[in-house]
C-alpha cells in the first residue's frame, strides 16, 4: 500500500501541483531538475507511486513520439538511441527518483521485440509546452506480446520531456514505472465515497446476492491508496470484469485515514494494519467465508490478472 495524498502513519506520499509554477529558467537544453515540471504527473521523485489526476485521454499527435514508438516496436536500438539527446546526456530516472543508466534504458525498450512485442497502445493523459522548444507529456503504454501460444499485456507509465535542438526533437528526460501486468491508473476517480454507509450497503448487497445467487466482496481501502486504485481498475478490466460480475457484488468500505469504519473491519475480521486494499468474502446470506489477514492484495500493482482470477474462481459460488 502506498499513499497518494494525505496518508496514515504506515503509508506516505502527497500530491503536488507544480505544472503551472515551473520556473521559466528550468530548461536550458534540458531541464536541470525536470521534477519541478513533472510533479503533477508523478509525486516529487516518485517517492511513492504515480499521482492520479483528472483523466484527459488524448490521441497521440506528436510525430517524434511516433518515431520513438516505431523504434521500440521494431527493436531497432540504433534508431532508438538517435532519438535521445547527447549533449547534455538525457536525464533518465525510475519511480524512486533513482537514475537509470542510459544503456540500460536503451536495452529495456529495444528488448521488447525479442520478447514477442506486437503492438504498443499509447494513451496520453497530460501534455504541456512549458516554454518554446520543450514538449512534455505523460503516457500510459500498453504493450501487447505474443508469449508462446498466449497473448500477454504489460503496462508502463512514462513521462517524457522532449527538447528541440536545431530542427530535431530529442528526448532529454524520461521517468517511468516498471513494466506491470496490471494497469497503473492515471485517473483520480473516487472509489470510496465519503458519504457511503457500508452497513446499509452490505444489507442491500446481501438482499441482491440472495436473489442473484452471487457472493459479496467487501473491499476495504482509501482514495489515497494507489494499490486500491490498481485493484479497482483491474476489477473493471476486460480480463477480470466478466468473472467478477458473473459471481460477485462489490461493496467498497472507506477507511479514510485508517480511522473510519473500523467497526466494520473488526466485524468481518479484517486486520487493517496488515495493509489495504483488503478483501473479505461473504456468502449470499452474509456469512463470512474469507477475510484477508496477510496483506494478500496490498501490493496489487505487482499482481497479474491471473492472480486475481485465481482468487475469484476459488471463492465464486458453486454452480
């Protein structure tokens, strides 16, 4: 569990809004400290996790990015290298604000072709031209791979800072997450409503579950919890949603800053100090069948669709 904004003692992180306040002198050929500009997309130094922000899905319309995407798809390392600045050297960091060696970055992107890469689907969620000859955007990349007889998807969230040198646009800054099997969401939707009454919602869910022969998932979490957003995004994905919707009803239980609905967590034997998101499974009559006690979902960002499907199939009602 990692935090997005105000967080309880065992989580940390905060949201910054610095895009509009970036210093005009931030860039020479490339920004001396790009996170002054990019922190609204990711928190400063990516200390915790990508910051969620209002979704602005855009069709990619920046030709240099199209060249970069084509180089990654082809696995042509030489073509990829020519798209990065050489003077100064590009600033490349991971989500922990740690430097990624340039050759390692080239190997990361050019190596996908050998792993079965067939497509890269980009979703640009924020773009900015902070000053002349500088173009910055955040993009969610979905990589489709043929792995043996199966098709697998990997997801990478990337911030790119492009600088125009002469007549050519070159990459001067990159910050990225690791490749993950689940989407690392970039939109800040409210998955836990502050006004919700979980006790009444559970009663309503039991009534509906009895009629529809489904079971109930109680999902404990907070809007500040990045892994809660990852899990919720997974629940709505085409890989998982059909199985979930066929067999379960979902009730979100807001824990606020670990100080709300603690009685509900206690009733269903969910130790919140083991991390969130946390799940309890109820039968259609409200009987507790399972409660998470070992933080099974608290690192949802590192899970694969198969992990969640295996859990759902284990606890789905018999048919």
